[in-house]
C-alpha cells in the first residue's frame, strides 16, 4: 500500500481538523477555512474520510485538505501529515 493510502486509512478528517484547530458544530458543519462565509458550509462525509464545502466547491481527502490549508503539493502534504501524526 502507498503512503497516501496509509494516511487516508489512518488519519480521519475529525483527527485532522482537531489537530489543526478546527471543530465541527453540533450539526456537523463548520465555516470553510478556504473562503469567507457567514453560514458554515464545510461538511465531512463518508465515515470521516472526505470533505466538501458547498460554498466554494472545494473538497477531497485529508491530503487534499492539507494541500489547500498549507499551500503544499501532494508530496509535501504527505510529509506534513506523516510528521504531524507520526
């Protein structure tokens, strides 16, 4: 299995969001960190493995989230997640 697949199976969106200082509200949404909004439109899906923002259309896996959040390429995002989650 590849490092990316290992990460996707080992690190959930809930774990990732908590680590980077985000929290879903009681209805399972939060304000998207990738654009300004008044109403939370960011949601986590598929047993906590994928996310989607209905405001800006962004979405993906934990790796995609880290790529966008820290403006990293795929390889750098894998290294970052691996370092942050050991």
